[in-house]
């Protein structure tokens, strides 16, 4: 339950700042990541009629957008070099590829 980033382990008494100590907990990041995947499900179904590579590219862009919107990306200061952020992106990409394949096979 301890945030990996030491800066997020400090509790701040600023009522206007989000509680980073809570938001940066691995379990909380995973919970928001599940929300990201859940938000992609209807988009996968809607985009599945496009050619496979085009659909995949659009959905991978949506994945990054949703990671930003659900405050997942912000937990990784140097997200381009963060192995944990890259791992989440890979998990999301694998989910997209599998769901896209499932939806396109059932059509």
C-alpha cells in the first residue's frame, strides 16, 4: 500500500491539493486502471468495424487519453521512462488487442 514515489508518501495538509499519499497507492492506481479498461469496452465495440490496425491505433491513443483522465498517468513523474507505467500500458494494450479480436470474431 506504500506509494513507490517517496514524494507521494508525505501527507500534506493542503485542503486544495489531492491526497497524493492515497492516490499513489498501488491498489488505488490499479483500481483506477480498471476504470480505464472499463471505459474502453464500449469504444472497442464501436471501433471494431474499422480495419484491425486502424482500430488498434485509435484504441491505443484512447488508452493513453483515459489513463490521463482517470489520474493514472499523473502518478508516474517520468512516465516515458517508468517501467511501472510501461507495464500498465502493456496490460492495457493486451486487453485492447484481446477484446478487439473477440469482438471482431463474433461479427
